[in-house]
C-alpha cells in the first residue's frame, strides 16, 4: 500500500508526537484510526511494521526540526 506524505501533512504535523507526525496524519487521512509512529516502526490498527532507513530518517529529521520533503510511504501488511 502506498501512502502519500504531503506538504500538508508535514505542515500540520507535530514534532515528537507519535500520533500526530506527518506519517500518522497521512495514514489517518486514509482511514486508519489507531496509528503510532516511532523512529523505527509504524503501528497501524494493531499491526507493527518496520520503517525503511530512509523513512526512519524522515521521522528523526522531522522530530529534530530539520527540513523534510514529501514522499511515498510503502507499507506491506502480512496476509492473513
């Protein structure tokens, strides 16, 4: 699944807030309710996924107040 993290999400995101970072906002916009982002993982409705190194850098840079650019997040959910 591809999730667009846009300038709008970046502008509205809150540094250091796992449920209000740009990635979390983009996921919530797509209909996911329980979203939590760390510098290493994405927790979406109970499923925990590992961020790629570039995605983890985005989170770390955003939380550090460094400039970040929009990107596409690729999530792979396990098939039941």
